[in-house]
């Protein structure tokens, strides 16, 4: 059975994170070329650093047993809109 761990991304994860993000972009382009543009790189080091430092974004990496990065999660925190009828009003 494979064993994985999920941890917060750190600066040294940039190359692995960026390579995986490029692979995902290629899948998007293949599946929906009408929506996605071909790019040499989908993530700059500066953008990655901004995400790491942002209070509104959390980057997580998935590591295999050998500690290689094999996946990622980008959490983008948003406040619920007051206009959503299924949500209670915020305090």
C-alpha cells in the first residue's frame, strides 16, 4: 500500500510544485483548448512566494514515501457573499 503525507509547501518545493502545475496545464489544454492557453511556465517564483506569504492562500504538497512531491493543493480562502441565499448572514 502506498503511503502519502500532506504538508504545507515551503520555498524549496517550488521546482516540484511548478513542474506538476505545468503538467496539469497541459492536461487542461488537451481537454479544453478553447479555454486554456499554451504557456512555457504557469508559475513564476515570485507568484509562488506571494502565495506562500498570503493569508488568503494555503499551498499544500503531497509527498510519497520517498518524500518526493507527487501532488499539490491550492486553497484560496474567500469570504461568503452576503447575497448567497443559502448562507446565514455573517456576524
